[in-house]
C-alpha cells in the first residue's frame, strides 16, 4: 500500500467519517510512523511486555489525543 501513511490516507478517503481505521504495526518505528500519520486505532502485533511499555511511553510523548490499542 506504499507504507503506513499512504495506506491510512487511502483508507480515510474511502471510509465513512465515523469509522475507525485500524493500523497494525510490528515495531516501535512503525508505531511512531502510524502516530505521525494520525492513526487513532493501532494494533501492536506480537509486542513483548517491554515493547508494550515502550509503546505506551511513545504514545504519551507523541500525542495528546486518545489512541486505541
């Protein structure tokens, strides 16, 4: 789909406005890309407990909005 930002943009163009678009990420780098792209629903695929902890910290640093994990 051309990357996280491109996939999210394309999905937003065709989805109704009240639909959450879920982005699946497999690393903290992909999580950061998803947050920068404006994702509000993110699936953390196969994260360890340490990675989950780091993800929560990253989300709190990157956004003031509610993000659904």
